[in-house]
C-alpha cells in the first residue's frame, strides 16, 4: 500500500505495528476463550465418564450376582 501512495511512508510502519498488535490481541482473547471452553468440556466429560464407569461397574456386579443366584438355583433340588 505504501507503493500506491495511499499512506504516508513514515506512518506505514506504525500502521503495520498497530494492525499486528490488534491481531495478536484478538488471537489472545480467542485462545483464552477456547481454553475456558475446553476446561469446561474436560470437566463435563470427566464427570460423564466417571458416571458411566460407575454404572458399568454396578451393572457388572448385578450380572455377577444374578449369575451366581442362577447357578445356586440350578444346583438346588426341586423340592426346596
């Protein structure tokens, strides 16, 4: 743009620095927002995973108990 004569040559570097500073500030704000969002997502999915894991453990314990009861009942005489 300097070679087109749109801006004074002595101010061109100052404009470039101002634009780059503004870009860097915007990127910094964006990164902070994304980091906050990622931290919230990580906490949410950690909680959901823990709940799923706990439910899975409870389901496995129930299946094991039911299987054990079935095995006991299968071995019992019919008159009991």
